[in-house]
């Protein structure tokens, strides 16, 4: 009985993480080379730098900064919404990343990674989970 109670208690503390994306089927993100990640003024966790670093690790050129500083030769504008929460420590609970054409702002893809619960998942792993589906990485 105690073992069952322990298992139920542990199960209630853990939570399932999920990653969902929506993508324009006519556009292959792998065709683009230069990405710009817009810095969010209210982000105190340097999520923009994490996203740009993950893009560079995938072989793309990526920089980050304020929208007013976007270079002219960018292929894709990346925006994001990071929701951090605090439960004895600060952690990322939800991350939404959007890829769009920088001039028309036409949506190319949007992805959401949700990691509820107090178990830690590094922001880079959440970004990687979204990009794995964006770029069809296996």
C-alpha cells in the first residue's frame, strides 16, 4: 500500500512535456541560411541568444537583437514568447517560436514547447525540440 501511495505521489509531481508545431507545407525551412532572432524587451533570461546559438549549431547563420537593427539580407525573422515561472527557482514553462518572412511577415512556421512541473528542462533543449520539428531533424 505504501509503495502504491509513493508511486501515485511521484506521478503527480512529474508532468509531461509536449512540443507542437504548425508549418507551411509549401516552404522548407532548410532552404534559408540567415536568421535573425528578435530580442524581447521583457526577457531577462537571454532566450534570444539561446535560440540564435541553437540555429548556429544547426549550421545556419543567426544573430539576435532588436527589430530596428535587423540586417537587410535576413531570410527569416524569428520571434518568440517565453513564459518563465518561479517555484523555488526560475524555470521556462512554455516557449513559442515563430518563423516568418522578414519583409512580408508571412508565417512560415510556429512551434510551442510546454514543460509543466518542477522538473528542470534546459531552455536550449526546449528550443532544440521545436527546431527538430521545424527542420525535420531526426
